[in-house]
C-alpha cells in the first residue's frame, strides 16, 4: 500500500487537526515528548479566548505537536 506523503503545514485549509480536551496535561506532556517521533510545535501554554457571548474569557492550556504519523495534534 502506498503511504500518503506527510505535509506538515499546520492549521491550513484542507488539513486535519486532532483536538483532545484532557485533564492533567502537565503530567501527560512528559509522556508525549518522550514518545519517539513526536515533533513539538508548542509546549503547553495558557491561552485566553473570548467566551461565546463576549462577557468573559475561556482559559485553555494549549499544546500542539505532530504525532509519529505526521498528524497535527492539539491537547488542551
């Protein structure tokens, strides 16, 4: 079977991003970065987004990396 070439283009049109909401990201991060083939794009970093109604902010601890298969993954 011919494997599709990996194009590490980040968040661009027609590219898939796997997004996971998880608890204990700090603990899981060590496992993620110790996994062979992981390419870190962004270490966990708190980011604020406006709430849907604009009255407050949503705080998210965001991390991004490519998995060994070249998929863009975001753990929040």
